[in-house]
C-alpha cells in the first residue's frame, strides 16, 4: 500500500498584492544626502537670483550662459545684392619746379709765371716765409727763444733709437764691456746727412756690482766708432736699453738654489744629530754640536746673501737711445 502526499504546492505570489518595504540604514543616509543636495542647490539658486535683483530666473539664466537670439527669417533687403565698393582714388603727384642754379663766380685769369715764382720764393719750404727771416734772427739774438743753437748741419735729435746687435757674451760676475754693431743707418732729422752708418761699433761698460734681486745689466759710457774711411769715435750721451726701450739689458739670471737647498738640508741634519747626541748627556755630542753646525750655517747664509749672476749671450738685439742731440758730419762726404 502506497502512501500519498496530501500537501498542496505553494501558490505563486500575487503581483497586485502590496508588500511592505523595510528600509535599512544605508538607504536612509542616501535619501538624506540627495535631499540635502537638492535643498542646497535651490537655496544657492534663490540667493544668486536675489543678489541680481527682481526676476531671479531670467538673471540666473543670463549669468549661467549667454542667451541665444531668436532666429529671424531673412528679408528681401538682406537677399538683395550689395553694390561693389568704389576703388580708391589715385594719389596725385605734384611736380615741383627745381630752383634755379646759383650763378657761377666769374673765372679768374691764370696767374702769370713770374707771380707764381715770386710766391714760391717767398713761401719757402714747409710754408716758412723768407720775409720773416730777419725778424726771427733778431729775436733769437735778443734772447727771446728758449732753443739753443746746435751749431751743426747734421744733427741727430734726442730720443733717436740706434738698433744694435751684441757681439760678445757678458757675465756680470766679473764685469767688462758689451760690444755691439749698428744694424741700420742713422740719419739726421732731415734725412739729408748720414750720421752713423750700419756696421759701426758701439762699446758699453758693464759694472760688476750687482745687487740682490737685480735682473738687468746696467751699462754706461757708450762709445760709437764709425768704420773706414772715417775711423772716428764719439762719446754719445745715450742709455742702453732692451728691444722694448726699457733701461738696462735683460739677460738670464742664475741663482744657486740647488747649492743653497743642499746646505740648508745638511745644516738641518746636523741639528737633528746634535739633538740626538746631546740628549743623553754625552760629552762628544756637545763638542760636535758646537763645532759642526757653525760652518754649514755660515755657508748657507753666504749663498743666500750672494748677488745673482746675470748672463747676456751674443747675438741679442738691444737699443741705444740718445739722451741728447748727436752732432756729426755726413759720413759720405770727404
């Protein structure tokens, strides 16, 4: 005998039946936030419209964005063709009459040959007039001029450089002389008289007394000897300089730095050895300390106080600047 289930199956829910919805906490919070946002937006819109005056909604729309104009149908006047713009008027060019040229001065007649010769003789060389010769001589005799007459037609003015080239080697430790040869002809102020020809010999005295720190050779007493056929000499008032015109002859300076350094090192070693020997109270150390340090210290002091040695090799270019005017005769004359 079989058992039968008398239980009826559940019926489907009725869609028309009303159900009670129970809201939870998060749903309530969302609803409150949406309500607060709507209320805040409304208050802001109201306050903005009120600040702009009456009629808040039109002012608010104008503030939020530009209003679009209402569309208007084109009229017959708008569709009519517009006339073309008139072309610009051409600029007018006014012709100005040129002023008449100025009248030419009347041409002078050419001077005669006698008048030109007379003016040239009166003007002389360089614009100096011979008419004033008597006046100038009279004023010079009366002592009105500060210039002293040189008394020579061949005068080399002061400050003239005479280029030289050394012949011998010079060492200031013993002194001596510098022999040089003139490399260019020396003329007078007017380039009409050859005073000192190229190849002339110049001698200058070199002193042996060189002070400490000196770097240039001092020369004095220059003597110029002209070659054959004159073979004459003159003691010129001049200064020996280097190629740039600075007084003195620039040479190589020799200082005994190596010897001085070795003596100082030896003296320091002796002092250290003396201190080591005398530390224990030795009699030999005291004797050696008092006798060995003095000669080394004295030799080092002598080297430090010694004047440097300046050397000038042969073939060095130098200058002889004339301190005063050099009176001479033309070397080419007899």
